[in-house]
C-alpha cells in the first residue's frame, strides 16, 4: 500500500526531505509529485515518468530519501494541488506541530491535552501514539493475524490428512521395517521428516506462486500503474519457516501412530 500525502507549501516538513534524484516542486502550485525511494521502486517510476492520480497525469519531478518507512513509501503533493484535484478545497485531515528543542514526551502529552480541551471535536497525539492507535493499522494487523491463523489451521489439516493416508497406505512397509529391527523412534523420525519436507516444499511453492500472481496482476494497467507488490526477503523467509513449522506439527500424530504400529497388525492388514 502506498500513501498519498500532501503538505502546505510553507510547512517545515518539506525541509527534512533529502532529494536524491531530480528536484522538489518549484512552488505550491506546480502539478508534480515527489516519490519516496521505496515508492519509486514499488511503482517502477523514475524522474520524468508520469503517474495517474486523482483522475489526472502527474509528472514525477523528484525522488527523496527518508528515515521513516511510511514516508519512504509515500507520494508527496503540495496541499493546494491535492485540494484542487480532489474537490476538497479548504479541507485538511491533520496539522503537524513541531515542538521547540528540549520538550520531552511528558510535556508533549500535556500540550496535546490542552489542544484537545480547546474543542470537543479536536484530537491531538504524539507521533508515536498516533502510529499505535491508527485504526487502519490495527485493522490490517487484525486481518493479517486472522489470515495467518486460518492458513495454519488449513495447512495443519491438509498435511496431517496427507500423512495419515500415507501411513495407512504404507502399513505393510512400516510393519516390515519394525520386523527387521527399526525402533519406534526411527519410524517416528522418518514420518516427521517426510511431513517437514512436505511443509518446506509447500512453502517454496507458495513463494513461487506469489511471484507468479504478482506478475499476472501487473498485466492489468490499472494495477501496474498505481501499485507495486513487493515480496521482500523477510516475507520469503517467514513463509518458508511458517510452512516448515506447520509441516512438522501436522506430522506429529501420524508419526506417533506409525511408531506404535505392531508388525503382526501390519501384516494382517495385507
């Protein structure tokens, strides 16, 4: 997700942007956008390219770096330009305040309380508090957690069912292994290893499928021209580790069941 933000041209916020390519807008009325470095990479846009925003073409005049992850992935437009192209003349969502040097967090919280007391409709918070209380952030985190838990349940059920069927079909084979001297622990380790490898294979396949779906989505101009789906190294590692854990956990019951199988019972199954 890429944030489109706009600031008043005279705001101090512009001063902390470090332009690494191109230039900043000439004034608060220039119809042009700045891209954060991460946004530039996700959108695959460089200085001189154009973006379709708010029903109009906006040229990219510059690319900036920021220590803030959110700002680095943002598109910045002067406030006046944003208002005129979005039918929101005279409307704003928030006001940024910069405290004087030496103001600590406790003093900052006190100032926020005084602002809120000015009017019942005003809400003021420190930057750190706003990030934690952001409803959108909470909603996304909640949805992500729900999808992750659902994926784990489905994955556990699928792999466990596969391994149980495998143990059932190999009942005679397991009986032979027990008859020739294989210990229960060795049988258990074998089934667990198979389940873990199955989980790893599923994780790798899922990552490859993710890359494929991303490239297929880019075939649609409405998507490729506005967003960039980034699959980072952390996401890849997490997916494979997650699949590995799911595979190992789902193989526990089939492994225990196979290790307790008696050779006589296995041969009778044949």
